[in-house]
C-alpha cells in the first residue's frame, strides 16, 4: 500500500504530532508499505531520506497557550498537486487535518481516500471554532474525510462537539524498543540524589513554573534532590532561570533540547517523572515514555492525563496549577521508595498496551476497512493484485 502521512507542523521541530507520525511511518514501512511524510520544515530532515517531502515554510503562530509552527502560505496548490499526481497514494492520512494551510490544501486537491487523525483537546473552543464562518469553512473539508481517528476520548469529544461524526479512537503509542529500561542513565546525575524529571517544550501550558515553585518546598524537605528540566524553549527558560537564581534554588538543571536518542537515558536517570501541564493535553505521550522505563508519575489531573494514568496506581494526580498539592505528591513519593517501585512496575505494564507495534497494525486495519467502503477500493484492489 502507498501511504502519505501529512502534518501541518514543522517536521524539524520536536512535538507530539511529529513524534506520532515518525513512529507510525517507521512501523508501517517495516510492515512493507511505501510511506511518505509530507510536512513543512524549517531545515533539512535527513532521517527520512527521500521518504520526506517538504512543502511550505513554517512560521510560529501563537495558539491555545502554545506556538504552532505551520505554513500559512496560500500558494501551496501547485506543489501539492505535483506531489499527489506523481505519488498516486492509496491512502492520505492527515494529522490535524483541518489546520490550515497544508492539510486543507491536500484535502482540497486529494482524489483518493482520506483519513484524519485529531490530536487536539481544549476545555474551551480554540482555532476559531467559536466563529460560525470558520466552522462552515472547516466542515467543507471535514466532509472530504473518509475516516476519522481521535487519539483519546477527550480529543474525540472536543472534535465531535464542533464537527459531529464517528471517530475511531486509536491512542498515541510508545516505541518500546526505543524507550527501553536497558539504556544507560546519564552518569553525571547518578550521585545518590533523587531526580525529578520534566520533559517538554518550555511553554506556559506545560506548567514548569508551577513545578519550580513546588520544588522550592521539595528542596526544603528533601535537600538531597534534583530537578532536571529537558526541553526546548528560550524566552521562558530565561524567565525560569531568573526565578531559580532569585530564590537561591540549588540543583535545578536546564538541559535544553535533548535528541530522541538521548531521551530514554534521561527517563532512566529519573526517580520520578513530573508532568504539571495546566490543561489542553489530549493524551500524554511523555507519560507513556516514562512509564515504559518503569518510572512513577506525578501529573496534573487533567482529562488527557487522567485517561492514561490512574491515581494511586501508576502515579499520583494533583489539581492543575496547585503548587502545594504538587509538592506534597512529589514529597510523598520521594520518601517512599517501595511505592515508587510499585507504581513504576504498574506503569511499565500499562505502557505495553500502547506499543506502537500493535497500534500501527490497528491503524493499518482501519485503512483497509475504510478502503473497502471507499470509491477507491477498486483501484486499491488492482494495485494489491499487481504487488502480489
């Protein structure tokens, strides 16, 4: 089968959707399918070779407490049409399919079977969903989707509220071959201190500011501790570093960007993984990554996280933006090694349910199901017969 995976986001910049597509591409290719990734890119993406097709120049656009790096060019049609005519895909799988401009242009020009995966979640309307004219515009392209996937129940409910339809829930996954407990830890942090790990972009909604405030109390209660903050971001990092200096906080390490290859080593180094996001998370890939390496979780009790972590089982959930509750949860786990081990072991078992190896097969099965109902099924059947 020939498959296009389309992302509206800068593929040279790390993020949940980018990681999702990268893993899906890897496993679908390993199954023997021909897969191409289409996305804007701010710099060369060498890891995919000719399997990556760059279209559009991404620009940083503030949205929903984050920064969406998307192409806003209205002159994509000729490039998109040339790629679609040349490649003749059996399936075009668009991630966040209604984010302008790349995905909507691909949908407009596509003559094949289109699948959309909805990743986003917000407690209130975003992306202009509250505006009737925008909704009317989105519905026009929404109708071109032959199949719809949501990565979680919160993501499905959010999308369905504004764009009603049937959504097949297939969650985000974790590559258990990559996020393996067999990796070595980061040597410089293996000095007997208890390590709290945060990974994620340094954006306001990720809640690192609340973690820093909570860590002030943690450090008072447990002096032999360390906070490791891994993730890209410049403006807020400077602000956070000033906070650390102003309050005389010791053992706060800002690592900055860490490569995908190095991430498992940071999880291995951690004693506790903390995700203090304030909201608008549809899932929690970072939670899965930490759980895959057997780490207990302390996270905000928001819908996307609560759909993955059960309070008192794989970790502890606390009210978002509550620095006191966050500090208390961290302290309770840091002072109870047995509980940390129990929760880490349960998390490791839970992570197996989200192995990309199985989820990629579920997505492939969904492709085949949609193709069997699609007007493109005759062409697909012929191409399969030829390949056999």
